[in-house]
C-alpha cells in the first residue's frame, strides 16, 4: 500500500492553483501532520476556499510520535517540515511531498523518497490530469513561488513542453 505524506508548501501551491484534486487522483490517500493542517488552514485569511481541504475524505491527519527526532529536526527546520519528515519515517512512507531545500536534503539523508510540487505537476501531466504545465509554473511564480530559470526549463523538458 502506498503511504504518501506531505508538507505544507506543495498542498498550498495546489490550493492556490485550484488543483487540490490532483492529490487524491495521483496518490489516493494523503497523510499530513497536525502542524501542516494548521498552516494550510491559515490560507483562508488570504481568501482561499478551504472547504475542499476541510471536507477531504482522502486526507488523514496523523501526529508524529517520535518526539526525540522531532525535537532534533525542529532545530534546523520549521515544525511542519519536521513533523512531515518524522511522520514519513514512522509510517514508512513510499513518498514524501516536500519543497524546501533543507527539508529535502534531510529527508534524502534519511532514505525517504521525495517529490516536490513541480514533480507532482509533472506526474499529473504524464497521467493526463492536466493539459499543460507552463501556465501553472507562470502562475506559481506570480504567487511568489521561487522557480529558477534552469528549473523552469528542466520541468518543461521533463513534461515534454
């Protein structure tokens, strides 16, 4: 069974793109820690509709149990990222969806399989859930997501655009 855990940023990006439904289409059930859920609910103050998130039957909120590891990771990462990594380790996740560079590096060191928001979009295009990635990348940049020119080109190449 696939166990997929996510940090805040990739889900936030999908909410902002109005593409939250890609997650259950691609992964079935998704597990997030409580801090990630709380961070996502804060998007409502920016006017984003949170009902698709708060009523999602495919979303499970599970608190991490390894407080020692959580405390160690929290020294270098924000609490949401730390909880997501600990949870991915505890749940033997097949995939951790995380964007932040430092969190990705730590997750790799812990032998976790990772993908970021852009990887989710590439997979969604490959499985024909979305027609094009380029307009979404442009929209993400307008929303403040940092995508370097080289990464932008790499994603388009990977998506065959």
